[in-house]
C-alpha cells in the first residue's frame, strides 16, 4: 500500500511538472501607445538592435552570462530576419526596422538536481527557461509594427537541455526570436 502511495505521489509530481507554464512578464519595457518617443532634438536615430537585461531580483546569472544570452537573442533575431528577407517575406525594408528586446526572466537549471530526479523519478524536475519582451519599430513613422511577450519553460522532450545550466534559457530565447520574426513577417504584409 505504501509503495502504491509513493508511486501515485511520483506520478502526480511528474504530471504537475510537465503541465506548468511560465507566465509572460510585463516589465513596462514595451511601448504602451504603439508609438516610440522622440529622441534628443525631436530625432529618433535608433540602433539596429537594442537588447537590454531587465531581470529583477536574485537570478544567479553573472555579467558574462548576461552578455552571452543577449548576444544569442540578437544573433537568432538577425538570422531569422535574414532568412525572411532572403525569402522576400518582409515587405518593410529592414533598414527601416529597429528591434527592441528586453530579457525579463531567466531560469537556469540545476544539473545536479536534474540528475538526482532522473535517477529517482525518471524525469528532470528543474525545467529552466526564459521570458522576453520584443518589439519592432518602423523608424520612418516611429510606429510600433509588432510586439511580443514570450515566456517558455523547456519541455521534457528536450531532455539534453536539462543537464546544462543555461541551455533551457538558450532554447527559450531562440524560440522567442523565431516567433517574433514570424509575427513581424505577418504584420509587414499589411
């Protein structure tokens, strides 16, 4: 009877871990009125990409790791954007688009905890993931083209990622970049 109870508890924990969803963040980073404020002297001369770190609280991510995660997000957006341009899916000239992004949550995994839970429960319990807010601005009109709040835990099927500290965050940021460019392509068709 005790063994049955333990199995039931383990199955319940596994089911709960598999069903959780990371909520999207609302950091206030995204433009609220779908226009971007003017810069100095009424001019808005944006950089091609603006990626900031807006994770609050104790996140355990050092400066080097922060820069690596920001660089990964920038790289994935650029690669997806280049692919969309190559396929002629974007109707807005890319030089007229400014991409703004803020990494708002990073959940690193504990590889040791995941090894322990794999041995005991046959499934990793520490999922890891990331949340990010992205927007594209048409610099000619200073209007927001599209915005995306994205958050994702790493699914259990990505088993290998659960044993490297920041791999789940990398997967989530990559997925966010691809989803954002898909949304940008869809919005640029109008």
